[in-house]
C-alpha cells in the first residue's frame, strides 16, 4: 500500500448563478461526471455535501465553486481529467466560469487515508500562488514525487 496519496483542489468563479440558464449545461452534467470520477482507476475520495456534490460548499466565496479529491497518483488524476469523458466538460469551462487570473488548481501529497479540509486546501493553493510549485504545493505542469519516493530512491542507490 502506498504511503502517500495525491490531493487536489480546483476552484472556479461562476459567470452566473448556479440555477441560471447559462449554467444549466454544467449542472446537468454534475451527477454523471461525479460518478465517472468515482469509477475512475485511482480515485479515492471527493469532497461532497448531503446532495452528493460540492456546489453548496463555498469556502472561497459565494461565486466560487470548489472541487477537492484524493487520488492514488498524479497519473490517475491526469487520466481522469484529460483522457475521460470529463475532458468534454473541461473544454466547456469558459462557458460557465471566469478565466482564472492566477493558479486555481493545486496538487499535494497527503498521508494515505488523510482527507484534506477546505482550509488545508486553501493554504496549499495560496502557497502555490505566492511561491510557485514546490513539493508542498504543485501542478500538473510541475509535478513532484511523493515524499517517500525520494527516500526509496536514495535507499535503492545505497544498495551494493
């Protein structure tokens, strides 16, 4: 069993209210896309409320949606995001959400079994926005290995 799992947060600023006609296409896909994520290889957990999604949770402001999940690896999350039916929805994001002006997605490693909180995720996103990618907070463009991967590689190099 891996020691670490990958946590991710992404936020999106709504262009219109969630119950508006402009957002109807997004809202109509939520259940399908959430089910697709849960069935994806490497999926572990996602933030959700009693309704089964996270649209009512607004820790970043009234007009900001939050998506937070845990995966087995960067590759598993990347495949779901860009190589599954999720990609079709992702390509339409400008129909529903404002273009980000700073980092809006962050990845970080958590101990196996840990479920991150919105406050923890906000700290990671803020760190990425302020300092760029580090092992503490990174992106798909600049991924970092899990902390134990470095220890394993060092141990393997030390073997005679």
